[in-house]
C-alpha cells in the first residue's frame, strides 16, 4: 500500500502529525498497534443502568493554553463538546487520612522562600533545585515533590525545571481547564475520522527497510506499507529499535534517553457503595502508587471511577488490595476494571542539547520524529512538535 507519509503510532502525537500532513495535501496512513487510536487519550466506557460511564486512563485534562490542540478541536467540530471540570480538591493521603495540600505546607518556610521566584531562572536547574528554593526544601521534599511525581508517575526531581511546567498564551474565550463530554479520547476518534487520513488499528510495526528510495514498513500481520516519508510517533525505545538497521546514528541517539513504565488500574464503583468524599486526585507519598485520579471532576448520577497509577513491579493482588484499602470498599463492589501500561519519558537537565543534536541529525531527511520526549510531556508539547515536523516536511518538498 503506497502513501506519501506513513505515521507509526496513534497517540496524540501521531494523530496530530497525521492531521497536519493530510491538511498539507499528503496522502497519509497511520498505523496503530492497539485496537483503537488515542494512546494516552484513553477513555474506556462502561455501560450500566442504561448509561455510559467513561474513565480516563492516561491524560486527564486540557487547558486553554493548548492553542494548537484547540485549533484541531475547532477543525474537527468538537468545540461544542467541551465541558468544565468540577472544582474538587487534590488531596494528600497521610496516615490513612485525606489532607489538603495547603494544610501540609509549612507556611513560614514558604513565605521565606517565595521571593526567590522573582530572581531565580529555571534554565539549567532541575525540578528539585528550582522548587526547593521557591517553596523551601522541606515543603518540596514533604509535599510538593509528590504532586510533581504524580504528573508523569515517576520521580521528577532530576527533570529539567523549564520543561516541567510552562507558561503559554491562553485562549481566554475557552475554559481554563476542561474535558469533553465523552472524555479526551473523543479528540483522538475525531482526528482519526478526518478526511485524508487512513487509519489502520491492530497493526504493530515489526520492521522498516528502505527500498528504491522509499520506506517499506512491515506489520506483524505481514502487510507492507510504502511511503516517501516515514514518521515515528512511538516511545523512544521503540523508535530506536525500528531505526536500528536504516538510521543507526539516530537510533543510537534515541537510545540514550530514559523512560519509565507506568501500570495503571482503573476501577468503576456504584456511587452508593463508596463514602469517600469527592476528590480530583489522591496523592499518597512513598506509596506503591503515584496517584489515584478520580472521575469526580465530571460527576455521574450512578457511578464513580478512579485510575490508580502504580509503580512497576507490583502484583495484581497487591494492587487490588491497595485500591480497595484506599477507597474503603470490598473488592466485590468494583463493577468494572481496566488495566493499561504506558511508557513515559524520564527527562533530564541537558535535554535541550540532546534535542538540538537530534534535530541536526534529522536535517534534510524524509524522517519525522514526534512524541512526548521532545519539547515536554504536556499534550500541547506533543502537538507542537508534530506541527513543527509537518512544517519541516513541507519545506523538504
């Protein structure tokens, strides 16, 4: 099957890149190994009591600073599906009690340290170095670090401070933070339906060759796709493996990046079977899970849902025991369960130099790379990288 561009990977990075390429007039094919597109935009549905209840298993919210994403949302006619998130608290689980973030902070230490925010620059500093000076060492170690770790579900102390959270221009006519009526995966489904993109699911790519100046991409099912341009939107380790025989230098550079595996378990319970007060998320310091993110931000008349993001290596029995203990329910009160494992990059200070070298290596090649390991892990960072790669492709042509 011949295309102008074949995109490998159907998360928001691959979908947005496929969208931009198709909008530029390129015949675009997207190959996704799972049975539906979305990647971290993963909103599985449970049907019960004549209602459909969705639960986010990856990304959980969007912001009005995600301007490139919002442009795609507008073009896909999803703007009317944007809904607000209820204002329920993020909480700390300490000594089996839920506490507010504010109550866990040492206010005197924070007041003493906060003036540093006006003079201290993030560039070249790790998250630990920067925020310890902004809120105080004890406040960072005891409280703030655990909230930061919950974002990518891994320790973030060594992450570059300037890539963890970014200030971006905002679209003020859009809700500050929001989701969609059918969850974030509705964005993925809408992009996949866009004119000009041929999406093939359950198509894991096993090999890539260059034949007669074109890329030959072979799937596990034995199907071969031919393309003038190859785009990889997969975790860096997978992209490195796929490129090993055709771009050894780029594969090696990708192989220097580190990543973490996150085991997520989502549970749905009937609303009347749980007494836990509504929360946005539960962060439990030094626990076997980084966070339990709730669907309480979009309340339902019948059900509540929680996505627990566990550290790798725990048994199914251990994870379930911890879930029921935290929620205060018996296991038979869980009406449905979802499980998914995601790969999340572990960025380090100096990543911008890594990126500059990578972009230099890609110069002049019909090879596009996108994902959450480039400009940052936020949704908008992924979409922005895809936009810049599509612009590079147009210049090549």
